[in-house]
């Protein structure tokens, strides 16, 4: 946005800041929060503190630096109010779990390590954050964030202290961070409609089970290599020989990759589904819904534990719904999603929810290229969390204005 456009929004932005930053106790901090948001929305190649301060009429680099990197305001209540405001207006159909990377130079910035970086498509020096977004086909917004700390950071307490990482923060896999974010959102009295995620999360059995334990419905992408038994398969209980403990129930045939099960289902099971009408035309492909019994090693161990332990488990693997895409003209299926929703769920709904991940790319594009999500040059845990919260607030303000010019007004 140009300077004149941003200046004309000062009144609306002040009301928005007064609402979502109400938990920030000091008036001068809220004022610098509004200033930072105007800097993020203002046109300019870099959205780090110095160039934003230079572009703003009331910009003050030292004050903005203090507000973002040193001030002790808690970002979580701010995110909570933003999430409440946005979900009231967006009315999400899904919550999308995802992660995003921030390429970095050097090793001092919190969480930076050589790891897979989606921004460049290979291993590189970067930070990685896990996020949860509310989404429909027409709107989306991030609800909460967490920074991923690799083991090489948590194994060096001195390095963590230097970057301001709280003492209670330990290394957690990304799927555990995602479950923690969902728990936080539940604590904010927000309810997930359907959780969707890419195969990086979908193939993780503990993540799927964690969602089920929380009573959350999901449609998660998986790879064709995920193994399962067909629906009708049942374990066999061998006769007891009279010596030693009884032999446990077991399936007589090994599980197959879901790609094999989908191909064996036959081309006739697939029907044409239209899930969205986009700017480039109708989005359509062929899909089928199957019932399978996931059977990977993680699945077996987890189901045994849930069934009361290995010796008390009846050997039956729970059935799950498998959505399969087989585009017309392709020799084999190309997409797979595992769900705990009933197999009777309309295929159009399953497809629409599965494909709604595309909105996240829109979020990241706006957050990164338009609002400077990855332009933060600070190195501390506090500064990073403050910056992503402020970027989220800027996108929330713009989203509310796009959806309803009057929606920026607090209720």
C-alpha cells in the first residue's frame, strides 16, 4: 500500500490495535504496535525495522527495535484475540497444519540450523516454524505459530540462553508442536472443524492418533507407500497349544501399500468430482473412497497400547477412510488422503477439505512477500514471536477489511 493509503487507515487501524492489543498494558507500546503494522503494510522491498522506520513519517528505529526485541509483552493473548476475531468472520471449514521455512545467514538467530528448507527446495541454513491456519475456499488466516528448535540447539543450553529461549522449551518434533498449537487453540475456546495437513504430517501415525485422542476429525495427505489391510481383512487367532502364553492374533497376509489397494479397487470405483471453481476454471478430477486398516509398525504399536497392551489386544486394526485421486488419462492414482471421518461422508466434502490446503500457499505468499514475514533480522526467541504476531495482526486487519469493510470494528 502507498503511504497515503496507509495514512488514511490510521483511524481504523487504531481501533483494531486497541482491541487485539488490549492485553499489552502500556499505551506507548500499543502506539508502536500500530506504527509497526503500518510499516508492514507500506510498500517497500524490505520490512525489517530500519527501512520501515525510514519510510514512516513517525518511524523511530530505536523505539521499534525496543518494542519488538526487548519489550516483555506477551504475544499469546494478542494471537488469541486475532484468532477469535478472524474465526468469527471467516467461519473456517478446515484448520490447516503446515510449516514454513525462513532462509538465514549465520548461526546466531534462534532455531537456525542446516535442515530442509521449503523456500529453496533443499537442505539449507534456515529457521522452521509450525503454524495452524483457519481456511475456506475464499479466505484464510494463521491462528497460531511455534518455532521449531532442532536438537543441536536444545543440546546447547548456553546457546539457547543467549537467544532468549525460555528454560522450559525443549526439542519437540514438528507433529508434537502442531498438537500443542491445537491444544492452545482449544484452550482459547476455538473448535477445529476438520484438520488437514500434507503428507509430512499425514504419514505420522502418532500425529493421527493424537488428533483422534483429542476428538478431532481429519483429512490428511499420505503417500502411496503407506501400508494397510483391506477393510474385510480380519486377524486369525491360532489354536492354543497348551504350553506358554497364547499366540497373539495376527493377519494371515501382509499389508499392502495403499497405492496397490487403490489400483486393485478398479477404475470403475472412481467418479468425477468438482471441488472448486477458480480463476482458471473448474477444478475437477476423479476420486474414490475406500475403507482400509492402516498397518504400519507405528499403527500396530499404538493400537496395541490403546487396546490395553500387547497381551490384551484383540488384534483388530481400526478401519479408516482412504480418499484416492486418479485423474483421467493417468496410468495410476496420484493422490491419497487418510481420514477418520465415516466412509459415508460425501466424497465432494472429503475432496473439498483435502484440496483446501491450497489456501495456505496464498497465506504464505501474502505474509512473506507482502508483509515481510521472513524479513525479521532479530535473533531472539522473543523478537521472533513478537514479529510473527505483528505480521499476523497486519494480515488479519487486511483480511477483515477485504471480507467486510465494517468488520474491523470490534463487537
